[in-house]
């Protein structure tokens, strides 16, 4: 197959995937659900073939976690002023009670 034909074939495949994106996703999801053993084998083969990618992913994950923890260290609850020790980095309150109390204070002032 010459280069022009390869290019045309790639373009046709790209357009087909774009046009049938949802159908392809549904079929893939169905196949994954119906073939858990094959999926497990595939993932195992991939992880054995790509240890560098896994190592890089884990390194990036833990670097991001460390950065989030540093950013969160200075955060305090908007209601009571206590330092936040939550899993989420975008948390504004130390717990549900503080969130509810803060929103009630805001609504009273309206």
C-alpha cells in the first residue's frame, strides 16, 4: 500500500471513529463487562511491557499529592477557623456542621 492510500485509510478511520464515537464506547464497555479475564490479562501484559510509564505515573501522582498537602496546610475552616485536615484540596469547611452553620449565618444576613 502506497503512502497516499495509507493516508486516505487513516483519514477514513478517523472520520468513522468521530462519527460513531458513542456506539464504539458502548461496544467497548459491553466487551469489557463480558470479558473480565481477557481485560485482566491485557492490563497485566501492558503493565509488564510499560514499567517506565507506570513508574512515571506513580511519581507524578505522589508529587501532585505532596503539592496538594502543602497547599492545604495553610487552609482554615471559613466558619470556625480551625486548620483543615480533609482529603479534598478544595474544602472550605472542616466538617458538615461548620458548612451548615456558615451558610445559615450568610442567609440570616440577607
